[in-house]
């Protein structure tokens, strides 16, 4: 078990930064005055009978016992394992969609009938999802960015084939159509499938959970987050201090911005979650 100690509790707290992290494509921050270490969650976490299910259990680190709070569960987000499984399942369906799209295109050419599926790369199920994904996802799944050109090329072939069918020269018409279908079969579809497969692998590997250790000197707590984004200063946004009421959570103190993060950052009251853990999982002698 490796840990990364980033703060000394004796440091002047006024000069300490904020620890900024992601959870389910949202951004949060806690003040670092209680943060002692960042580490990979251990494989073995001891369950605590009858503890609320937002806790994974307890761990002992350097002789200290830490309740392990799953922050996704605290905020009622989908579990990470389920999110990854749903992403893979969805991408599998999009693979099937494009294989069927290409097969239908070939059938239409063979049967000399119009192709009625969408030729707009932004209107297919994958395109609709991908456009939204680009806007909202914090996941740095760069492999998916490579799909735009082959995906557009794939859909454009249907329009190019429709144009080719209008050619007056029969030999040239069939040559052009065969050339386009060959691109679909040998180049565009395999490339789209390869990028989708790569994105499935990267999606799961990107979300390697991080455990942040908090200590007041008297109480300890470990929180599990998706990814630590930065340790930096934040600027509070005036007028959004009551955002926690809108979001219906007593654990939020306000909203902030950071130069490295585009999204609003929800500020968590770290003392409140530590106090909650003390009440939920009493110390054992």
C-alpha cells in the first residue's frame, strides 16, 4: 500500500490550498487543512456490521483506524463499477448499430433501393450521445476524440453512394459504388470499431479511485473519490453561497471556481462529514 503525504498539519492553515476532485462528472473541493495523504484504496477494507451503506468499512493505516466513506454513495450517485459496466454495454450497442448500418447500406445497393437510415453523424444514436458527452464529461477518454473523422466519413459514404447511383455511365457508377463500399467495409467500420473498443478499455482504467485521508488529530476519515484534479486555490462565487439548499445537501458550503477547472466547484464542509463518520461509526477500544 503506497501513500502520498501532501500536507503537514502544523502548516499555517490560512495558506493551505483546496483539494479539488471529481465525482460522477461533477467537481468538488475540500479545504486541505485536514488532508494528510492521498493513496490508492487498499484491496482489503474491513466491513463494519450495521454501518450505513455509504461506508465501505474501516482500514488501518500507520496504526490509525479510518472509516472509509464512499463519496458517490454519500451523494446518491451511481456506483463506479455500475457506471463503467453501463458505459461498456452502451458502447457495445453502438458497435452493433454501426455494423447493422453498414450491412443495410450494402443491402440497399444490392437490391437497388433507397437507403433510409440517417446519413447525419450527429443524428445516429452514437452521434447524439457523443455530442452530449463532449460537452459534459470530465473523463479524459481521449481515444474517443479520434472517432469523429472516421465516423463522419462512414456516414458520408451513404450520401456519396446515392450520388454515384445517378451517374449515367454504368461502368463508372458501379466502380464508384464498389470503391465506396470497400471503404466502408475495409476502413471506416473497422476503424470506428477499434476506437470504440479502445475507449471501453480506457474508460475503466481512467477511473482508478483515489482515497483521501483526513484527520483532525482526534478523528480520522478516509473518503473515496473518482479522481483528484488539483490541489490549488479556489475563488468563491458570490451569490451562490446558498447553492447547497438548491442541491438539497447539508454538506455543501458554497460554490467556487478554479483556473484549472471549467465547471463550478461545490465546496464540501469537511468537518461535517468527519463529525458524521464519528457518529455513524463509533470508535472501538
